[in-house]
C-alpha cells in the first residue's frame, strides 16, 4: 500500500514462493485493474524447489513472471542495476557467512560499501536500492535490529538518508 505498485516492473531478489508478487496483484485488482495488464514481475531465488512454488503461485493468480535461479549476493541474473519501478522483498534476516571478498568490488550493486558485521541485512538493502530506476520505490521487511545497527551499518544508513532514499520506516 505504501509504495503503490499500480503498474510497472516489480523485482524481488529474494522472491521465495512469490508472496510479494501475489500481494502486488491483489493491490492492482483492488484498484479495479487487471494485474496481468499492469505489472511485470521479476524474481531471483537460490532454491530450485522454491522457484517451482513461486511459478505455481504466479499461475494460480493468473500472472507470469521471469523467475531465475541464483544466489543474489553473488549473481545478478536480471542485470538489475537501475532497472525496476518497484522492489518488494522479505529477505532472510541476519544471514551470516556471505563471502564478502567475492562482492567487495561490486560497487554498482553495493554502492555504500560492504558492512563489517556478519549478517547480510545491509547488503540486501543496498541491492534493493541499486535495482531501482530514477523514480523507483522499494518496500521491504527487515529484521527489527536493522534500524539500531552501529558501525559500518550506521554509515550505510546515513548514506541512504543523505541520498534521500528513505521516505518512511514502519516499525
């Protein structure tokens, strides 16, 4: 409701079973339009079985989408930089063990730097940010601890605010 995905290209880089796409379709339908005519959905998921669930959910709701297999931290299967009108996601919280050496030079995908804590929360946020086009909007669910983070995560959060990339935070 907050980002109002009426029409355009919607991306979920941690799409799981496609719940964000289904909710977007409901939003469009509630506003008296046909989702299939208004939105195009793009997702990435690292688990093949979950991709099958996602495609099944899309079919049940009369949607089709471009859902690709890949670990989003390391692989950008949709060449997503600056491409999407909306990013909507509920990524896995506090993921540890991301190989930061593999991504340290990916400044386009992680424009505000690589955080030092061993969780991926601020990697996800930067992936959402970097996937948006000039007028794009993101809405995502994040761990309750993310707004209270310190150190390099605090610096990334400051950069996001300075870039005027934050409209609202709902706790």
